[in-house]
């Protein structure tokens, strides 16, 4: 499948561009978790048409450290990627 997840810049200090693409119409949940597994943000929780999407995530409220960006498409956990915040 062509589902992908990209984060740049990474590490980031203020904002990171989160990009993903989906090959078919489906429900997308994009969340950010801290290192302990606590959810810190829900970015998307809705249906998307096929295509490529990008979102600028502003990490202003988060402390320095390691976070995880979780992309779930339909009933499948598609990708988990590390996001490092370093100021």
C-alpha cells in the first residue's frame, strides 16, 4: 500500500510539517503521544479522500523530548514515527 508518513524538520524546535498520503478513501486518525504513551494532541480524526496531505504542527506547548506521531488509517495502525522536539 502507498500509505506513508513523513515529518520534517526532525528534530524540530517550534513547528514540524507532518505529511501523509492515502491510496483510498478511508478514516484517518493522526495523533501525537509523549514518551510515556499519553496522548498530547489529536490532529485529524475524520474521513479523507485519496491523496497527499500536509499539516504544520506547532509544538509550542510541548517540552523538549521524544514524541511519537501515530497515523492510523481505517482499522490498521499504519505508522508510528518519532518526533524530537529540541529548542
